[in-house]
C-alpha cells in the first residue's frame, strides 16, 4: 500500500478475485462493505478470504475526510473536467485508471457525493469506493500519474469550476451547501474586480435596471464562493443598488436562482408591489431624457454592416464563400480598407478557426492581401487555429482577458458549432450559449461577435429559432451557380443595416490574388433582369408613382393604385417584393411603418 493511503482513519474493502472488468471492481464481501476495513483488517481479509483479490483492493470515500474525484474517459466532458482540475485545483495524488480515466485524491470535510453529466464521472465522497493505486485488472494497472501528497480541497473550487458539469438533480442544493474558506470582507475587498465594485456602489447603468444589476451582483458573489446566507447578508447590508432590502422574499429567491444559472421548470410570473412601482417610474420617464439616453452610437466597425458590441451571424451552405468573406472582412478592418465598398474603422480582430487548417488560412490570407495590394505583413489580426472550447470556463475567461488586453473589438468564430457541445435544435442550449458566453464577451469586453453557421439544403439557417432570436444582425449568403458571385441578404436587422447586396470573387492563380468586389448599380439592375418578368414590371410601375426625389407615398396608396389600374394582375406578394427590391437597391427608403420616399439615385430601369 502506498504511503499516501496509510492514514489510520481511512477505510478499505476487498475486491472480487475475478478478472471480469466489471465484477473485478466490486467488493468481495457483499454485505456492509461500506463500513470498511482498517489497514490491518484489509491485509488479513485479502490473505484469508479465497474470493478476495490478492492484487487489488478498494478505498472508501468519507472516512478520514478522503474524497476521490473520478473522471470517466468515455464521458462527454472528460477533457473539460480534467483540464479544469489540472489548471485550477491543488496538485495531489493522481491516478490513471485502466480505461484512461482519472482519480484525484483530496481531503475535504464537507464535500458530498456529486455526479457529473453524460457519464463523465462523479465525486466519491460517502459510501462510494474506487480501486486503489497500483492495483491490476485484466492485465492493466491503475497507474500513479502524480506521486504527490494528498492535498486539501476547498469546496469553493468545485462550486466555481465544476458546477456546470454536474447533473441537474439536486445540483443546486449540493452546490449552495458547500462550505467555503471565503468570508464576506475578503470578497468585498477584491478591488481588481471593477464590475463587482461598480455593482456594490449602486451603479446599474450598464445593466439597464436594478433587477438585472442585483442578479449580476449575486452571480459575482456565487462566483467568489459565498454561501446563500452570506450572499443575502451582502445584498441586505452592503449593496447600494437599492431594491433588495425592501423586496419580498420571492424576488430575492428568484434573483438568487437566476445567479446560479438555474430556473425551475415551471416559471411563475411574480408580480410584486415593488415591480408595479418600478413600472410606474418607467411610464413617468421624461421623453427628452429618454431620447438623450438613446442617441445612436456613431461608432461602427463596418458602416452599414457591422457595429460595436453586437452579435452577428453569417450563414450559408458549405463551400459558399463564408470563410473567405469573413477573412476578407477581418483583413479589411485591421488595415482600414473598404470592405465590399463599405467604410471601415481600424480595430484589432481575433479570428478563431476550427474549420480550416493553417495551410488553407495562409494561402487565403496571402491571396486576399495581394488582391488588396497590402504589402505589409504585420497588422492586428490574431489567429487561434483549431483550438478553444467554449464549454470550458477556463478557456472563456482566458479568452475574455485576451480580448481586453489586446483591445479586440471583433471576434470571429469559424464555425460556431465546432467550438461548443451544444444542440442547435434545443432552445435551452442556445440560451445557455447566449447568456453564459456571448453576453459576457459583449458586455464585459465591449467586443462584437461574428459567428459563421451552416445552412440547410433549402438555404435556411440550421437549428432552433432562438439562434436567430439571440443575434442583433443575421446575414444569409448564397453563391451563384457560376461560382463567381454571391448575394448577401439581411434577414434580421436592429441598426438599419443594408438589406441586400451582391458581389463577385475573382481568383488569379498566376498573380496569386483573390479579389472580392461589390457589384455596382448597373450590374445589380442587370441581375434583376434575370428575375421574373412580372417583378421587373412591378418595380417599373412603382417608380412611376415617385416622379421626383424626396417624393413620399404610403404603402396603402401603392397597393390601391395597383388594384385600380392593373385589376389584380400582380399579387400583393409580388408588389411587396418589388418594394423590398427598390429599397435594397437604394431607389427608395422605408420608415418601416408603411411610408416610402424616393432617393436621389437615378432610376435606370426600363419598362
């Protein structure tokens, strides 16, 4: 027996002598084995019991405050959990199991039994056992990877780093009941956490409401390891956000649960007097101040395309230029070059690529730079190729820190589904991605996100409708049949981004250049000539109603005019498409409420 296990308080059990891989891990004495044997009793039992194995035994979690974190190799979250433990937990006795898993031995007085999701293992704390180090089974050995003394584990680390990987059943109770070495004063004096100090001072301007700010503060306190009682004490006596103290218990419990990242399955709407009073305050909000607060952010990354601190999606079928366009966008912004004819401002960009290898990226980068006549080879474009796991809190925190340190204003994920183990058809998974990863990056780092996504065979984006719901702007990309051009269409807009445009991709292998251009007005109109004849007729007939620049017409008038003059020759859907086309081509503008205005752009169409 190794020296680390020779603690007189530890308890052991004999194991079955069979070489069956499952039964060989089972206690040889089936009754009351959880009570365990002392070291001396174990030796006698192994020697005298013919059914007991002579080459392995079990150690029982609990006695002597011994706890074993058992991470199963076949589990979905094996690499994430092992990565977190290796990076964040104290060094301790570590065993590699015969299947390639891990046993981490720790002392911890209050740590309970906890199961990990998706067969990824468990924390064996009370009346659970593992096969001891140096044991052999089916010719394989429980190998000592780190021959370290057994360390003491602060349960706060379990709460901070592993709570996302625990099964949902009773997870909340187990996590919140973990004792911690943290105290309130220690947490309140963490001056380097600007967000924490801002919230404690009562500044909720970034969060928009006191309710959201108090949930954010609770989340911070959970992160730093305070118990539920401690958190309630801080919110009552140290927070200056101003809502908690007089709020009913239902509000406090709901806010705390929101901070834990868990909500009951049956969500009940809680209407309190405080909420009603807050609603009155909002209704009495003075209009001039309201407009002052909502002045349009004049910053842009790409004018009419991409704005700061927004979440953006570009989707297409495989092989339809989306990676090439995203890389061209990144080169344009980091060199302050126009992107498809749209102005850019120079900002550092981080490009995370799990889709393409380094050789492909190098070739595209070279040819796109040559196509833009960019000679210098040093600009603020940062690559991370085939690395990164958004399911890992350690990676996400490191990523946010790098974004802040490098002053990155746009991060690109190519493609999103390669960075996280989420189910794109499940709304809960999409919401988790949005609230736990995207929103912290946007709000804490003042950084925009562009993620690339795949489309279905029909050309629609894959997955839940919540995927489109979480983005500020969604773009559809479709390659032409001749493989030389493309159409980008805005399917969701929040900042009046351009609705639709077309472009071409020209590759010259002799000159080693790739040039991506937006088509001009005449070329765009020629594209429309390939559309159904009736649509072109509708567009021409609509423009007859706008004889001079600045002239306004309502949609109802346009529809009535077609009904009166053309007697149902054109469907309402075709007329609407005609209006959309004219707005997209910048012949008309729309106020989104049914009023259209002619621009100064000369109508080049023909009847």
